[in-house]
C-alpha cells in the first residue's frame, strides 16, 4: 500500500497536487523564518522556557523596539497563520509600518513541541494542559521575554480567536500583567460560547465523546502535524479537485462562509500549515465552555474538589481584566458570534468594540482573508496608534 507521501509524489498526483503544493507539504513546508526571509525580512528566533518547563518558540521581525507588538494565534494553529499571506499578511504589514513584531507559539504546536525533560512522543504528562496553561504559564513567559529584550514596560498585542482568550486568563489569574499590556486587539474574540448554532454547536456537543475515544486509544495529542487525521486531511484537502468539498464541508460550516476570501490556490497553503497541534484537554476545555455556558477553568468532574476545593470549577473573574481590550467582531462568524461577544463586552471593564464592515467577515478572514488589508487592518492600526 502506498504511503501518503508516495501518493503526493507519484505520477498520478498531477490531477490533485501542483508542484508548489508538493514542495510545501509534509516536512517540506516552509517555516516562519523561511517565509519571512523569502520576503526580504530578517527574523530572530528565541526559545522561551515557561515556569513549568515548556520550550516555546518566539519569532521576532526586528523594528522600532519602542513599539513592540505581540501576535498570538488561535487553537491548533501557530505563528505561521500571521505570515502565510506573505506581503498581505498581518506580520509583514506591521513590520513594514516599523513595528517590532513578535510572534508567540503556545505549548504543543509545531514550534513548541518541546519540554526541558518531558518527551511529547513518550510522556503523556507533556499533553496535560488546556488553554488555562497557555494563559497562566506560556503568555507571561513570552511577555516578560519581549519586555526584557526591548527594555519597555508594556507592549501592544493582537490575538486571533483563542489567542485572545488566554489574555483574559492571564489578566484574571495573574493581575500584575494587566499593567504590561497597552492594548490587546482581540480579533474574532472567544470567551463565552453560549450562542453557537449549526455545525459549531454539533461539534461542541460531540467533543466529550471524541475526547473519550482519544483516551480509549491512548492519544493525548490533538491534530498534530504527524497524526493520521491531519495527514489524511492534507492529502484530501490539498487536492485541487476537493477544494469545494473541503471548504464547504469542513471550513465554512465552522468558520462562516466567505469563498471570495479563501481562493483555491491559497487554500493549499492553508492546509499545509493548519492545523498544527494541541492537546485533547484543550479541545475538551473549549467544548466545556460551550456546553456549560460559563467561562470557567477546566472541569475535572469528580476530581474538582481535589483540584479546586469545590465541586464546580471556578469562573474566570473578568472584572480583574483591566487591560484595554478592543473587541473586533464579525457578522458572519459562526464561532465568535455577535451575541457571545456582547456578553464578553459586558463582563470586561475596559473595552472598545467594533464590528467589521464586511458582512461576510468570518472567523478565518481575520488571518487568511485575501483582502484583510482593506476591511480589517485599518481598524487594527487605528487602535494600536490610539493606545501607544
């Protein structure tokens, strides 16, 4: 039986895979530094070690060190998401504007699949984390590293999806970090997931059963690069003739439909870089928020009393998140719905709020949209300058 690599490289593959896709798929995918270098930018790579021993990759496109801006990706994503649109990507547009651009990677993705003594391929303890640990350990380690390197007392930040949620965890659980954030521009913000519909709601309902299946087969890594599910996804969705099947059957039902912003040629690039790994526990924690309709810490069920001294997990106290948060929402976002963003807006004490003018703006247009520079980036630059 042929391997997926042989299928992609074989003589019959031309009906599916063009030469560029074969060049970027499976271990030949250009990394962040390679993409930036091709575009003419210098990149500094740093290894940041969290308080609990995870080795996190941090990229820096150098600019004016008095204007540091930190970009944080969403779930099962990486810093690549902010550069794969190349010259139209947020990382490059910010760099061209003179910002000192920093891009973090949370534990468990392709760039941060390391620990000072745990082996992710052997030790299941490596994967014992949810997005709580992203906010409590990873984000402060990254922030402190950036501030130490730049000599600044605070920085600006831009997050996508779960890359915003971790700032709320940080601000509520480690309150001193509120003063280290000038502003977090939260694009497609996620916190409450109480008003989900359609495919996203069904996915949330199915996640506990999916989690139990993962436990049964002894798998704790979720959607990692080398997992069979992701390799199969790249084989099918990287095929040009299955573009419609994948975007209409998988991506748009979850994110919101906007085919004009995700053209077939670029979709192959997306599939080569996304998804790129997290833990089963992270996916389950996100589903718990939707199912329990409360923004709370991980629910260990019968173990809650041992962990929290309570039968239910504590809610994150958003009244303590006093950093400036700019909520940037979309009418067509199936994950970060306007109703849920309104709930979040009421809970946070220091917010600005805007709905993107493009009516089809969905959850993935925020990082992969073909025309982000027109409908999204002007808002981002406005608020960065407003709170410098």
